[in-house]
């Protein structure tokens, strides 16, 4: 892929990590820059026109060949992955941060930052992967919807500081359950077995959320890309929007 002139490598980790070491040629993209700073609810993405302008200013178009990696948590790369997919980017890929594997293929690393020439990003929104408050509010009464809370058990139960509970009807399925000890996604076989044991079938509509839907993004990848479920959404407003509007369950 490195020979592709349209290749855009995105480091979605923390800025300190990027400054210390990153893939040569990778631009830095902080997921926090993609949110509405003037909204009282944290974590809601920018309007499509502003998102498109920002992505274009970074040298990313809807036709770019994109590879995203983060610090190995699978949170930040998947969050940006979902946003790009929602905006209609055609070629988005993720790379696990496994330094042993990177060493084997001699991926060059550097401390020198990269900036690309601005381009035009023309959005084509994909509403089939986006859930809003109205959709989620109907989930408890719809047996065809599986609402997944990707947070920790303590957050889900409301016993952890900063959480009063969960959205009614949601099941707790922390995103880390789908990751290996080294932070990579588990194999399709392992993931499929876990999901089947939970009784979640491909005919269901999956809606994932967390506090700001950063941790919901790995759930999206698990069901949409690893398992191939057709109807998978992320509730972008997430717990923060729900708690500001409607009551939670404990």
C-alpha cells in the first residue's frame, strides 16, 4: 500500500506518543478535534460540513486509501474509523499496534511529524450506521434491537464514580472482552463463539454506546467487520446525551 500516492496513514493515539515515535509518513489526528466544542454534551461529532472541512484540511478525501492505528487500545482508531465510514470514506483500514509484528516487516518509525496538502472531502453520509436518541429510546420495546453498553460493569451498574447507571434495556458487554492481552481484536472464531453464547444473532439490530461512544466503536467493528452483521449502529450521543435528557436504570 505504501506505493499508493493516495495513501493516508493516521496515528490516532495520544499526542505525546506521536511525538515520541510514529510510523513514517503518518499524520496525527486527535479524535477530540472531531467533536462539537460548543455543545454542553461532550463527545458529539461535528456537523458533516465541518467534519468534511476538517478532514480535508488534514489531507484526507473520501477516496483516500486510509490506514489508522492508535496506541493499542483499539478505542481511538475505531472511533475515527467509524466517523470516516459515517462520512462516506471509501477505503478505511485499521492496523493493530503490535511492535513485534511491525519489527518483522520493518515498518519505519520516526519522530518527524507529517502534514499533507489540503484536499476536498466530499461527504456521503451513511445513516445506516448512526443511531440517535429517538432510535435508542425505542430499543427497550423492540425485541429486534440489542442495545450494548460498552463500558465497565461498575459504570453500567452505577457503582463507579461518574455514572448513575445505564440506558434501560441495555446489556453490558465491555469492549475489552473482545481484545487479546496485547490489545488486538480476538479471532473471528473466538468472537463468534462469545456472541453465540450470549444469544445475539445476525438478524438483530445492534446499537452500541458508552459514555461518549469512543468505547462503542470497537463493538461496532466486532459486529460489523469481524462478524459481518448487517445492521450495526453507534449511538453517538451516548450515555452523556441520555443522562441529560432521560432517566437511567441501575
